[in-house]
């Protein structure tokens, strides 16, 4: 990603190795600094949550496939999370329980993660869908469980459906016992339907960001519940209805242009719902046979509106890798770069072409003993250089160190 290179460029060659700053030491200093201020200002919630950046570091170790470092980092992260949860003020803090459970899940400790999730849900009370933190916790737990499914057959009796069903009830949470009653599923569906209507009407006349986040979690839970109990079309319908409501102007907006409710006040809510929609389509395509066109259309419409969303761009270039024709994707990238000043379209357009170049070189490479004959793909090389040249001439690209490093690396 280029992130780790910032501040570490003054290395020098010693024998066969490059030596420079010791990154682990710098990480240690940052952690000590964060912990110091955590104990100095122990009341603010955001700092308390920011001090647990452990899941991010674990994800980096997983992506780099460093098993030894992952083990060490996992042990440190768990120790930090447990020490924070032992504090009296933090024992009922669902955000910390959520991070700790997610950390255990990332480390592969599925059973331990489930115990943490169940403990947190049992201690969360009987708020149901009215509790924003409880709804967020249930959504993450259900999403992680769904990712373990190999198909949607029999999913109605899965642990994920149990979690989503219990979150719709205003009663105490009970851990999964291996079955889900059909009557509870029917009751939960009605509860979700009424809750979605209530929160949509409430959010569209509110200016509170917390209400918008709560709405996103309710929509995510309801759509996932419909996906597991009815099917993908029912889930897509929930997302379509929600986006239609959020895109429509509110009654106050029609009366007074200065008070822009609806989408004007909640672009992040609409973007989050769109991301949930595209992620569900990608997952469904992975475990079952489903046409690509609905996902492609959803991504192209979303990227026209949110050209800076990196998750959407990653999904887009992922599905374009399977296409033998690059002309449609190139026209789309060209249109987006002309209509926005965001740098992300340039970066992902370059990455898409580099991936295509690498694929073609692998296909054209013929192994003949120790000699490798390669058909040079000069057309793609020239195209990538042209993309780099246009990108660095843009206002944002001129001052982007990552873009310049990518350009230099490609030329080398």
C-alpha cells in the first residue's frame, strides 16, 4: 500500500541488507503514548476506542502472511483488550467487547470469539433494535457467522438467523442451542419491517448522525435476515427501498431550501447502505450461481456518486478482472476521472491496468528449459505511463507521495 514506507526512506545498504529505522520501536513508542493519554484522560469514549487499534494491526499481519508476527501481535492485542475490559468503567462498554470479539475471530479463535459475543449480548440488556450499540454488535456477529456458510441451504436454522432473531426481540439474549423456531422467525420479520419504517421516518426528519448510523445497522440486520430466511431478492429489495427513501427529499427540504434533510444531511448513511448491498451481492456470487450484471450495475451507480470510496473501487476492479474486454471499464474510469477531482479513480485505474498487464505477461510466458520467452505488451505499458502522467498533473495527484512512488516503481 505504500503506507509503511512513509518516514522510512533514508535506508542504506550494509552488506546484503538494507538498514534503517526500527519500525517496531516506533510502534512501541506510539502505543506507550496512546496508553499514557488513555489513563490521563480516562473518561472520553473515542480515545478509549482508538487505543484499541489491535484488529487493524492483526489484519495487516494476516494480509502480509506473517504467521510468527501474527502470533506475537495477537498475544499483545488480546492482553491490551483484556486489561481495558477489566477497568470498572469499561465492563459494560459494548464497543470494546465488540472489538475484542472481532480480534479473537481474526486470530482464528472462533469458539472464543463466540463466547465473547454471547457474553456481551447477554450483558447488553433487553433493548433490542432500539439499542444502537446492541444492533451494531448483532450485525457484526451475524455477518461473521454468515461468512462461514458454504451455501444458503438450511441457513434458516443457522446461528446467524438465531442472532438476528434474538436482536429483534425485546428480551434477554440466549446463546444458540442448535435450532431456531419458525414462529420466532415470523415474529422477527414483522418486528424488522415495523422498525425499518419507524427509523426511516424518524431519520429523515432528524439531523443526528447517531440516528443515521442506527438506521444503517437496522437495515443491515433486516436485509441479512431476509437473505438467510427468504433469499437474495428479498434482501436486495430492502436495500432498494431504503436507498429510495434516503434519496427522496424530505418535507422540510421542499419548504425551506436552507434545511436540507434526507440525503443532504445523511450522505454517509446512504453510502454505508450501498456498501452493505454490494458486499452481500459479492458474497452471494461466491457461494452460489448468480449473474454478474446486478453487482456491476450497483457498483457503477455507486461509484458515480461516491468516487472516493476505496471499498467500492476494490470490488469493481475485482469483478473486472474476470472480464476479457477492458474497453467498458476503461470508458467508465475515463468518465469518472473527468467528472471528479478525487484521486482514487486514478489510482484504481492504474492498478486495474497493472493487474491486466501482469495477467497477460503470465499467459504469454512460455517456459523452455531455463529460457523464458516473453511477448512484450508495449500497448499496456504506454497506457499505464499515460495514466500516471495525467494523474500526477491533477491537483491532488501532484501532492500525493504514494502516486509518485508508484510511478517511480513502475518505471524501474
